C-alpha cells in the first residue's frame, strides 16, 4: 500500500513561538556584531523542538532550568 504525506499549509511554529525564536536569533546576531553582550539564556527550552534547541545551543544559547542557575 502506497502512502502519501501531506503537510498542512499552516504547519510550523505558532505566532508566539515564531516571534520568540526570531528574537533569540536577533540577539545571537547582535552579540556576533558586538552590539550586545552574551551569553544568551532562555528560561527553559524556548520551543519543544529538540533540533531547534540543539541549533541554538550550538550558537551559544544556554537553557536555564531553575531560578538558581
């Protein structure tokens, strides 16, 4: 039996997550250009997508899991 996968036109991040991820990438760029200081932290993972969280970690973004951190 052949199967076909159809991706919905609206697949992807919701508006709030999309905006949050974009802000983190803006901050990464600002640090790279010397317009801001790093490191960059998020309180918990910014999105429940391991691939995105891993990519951000590779760019220096650190995830804090508690207030004490």
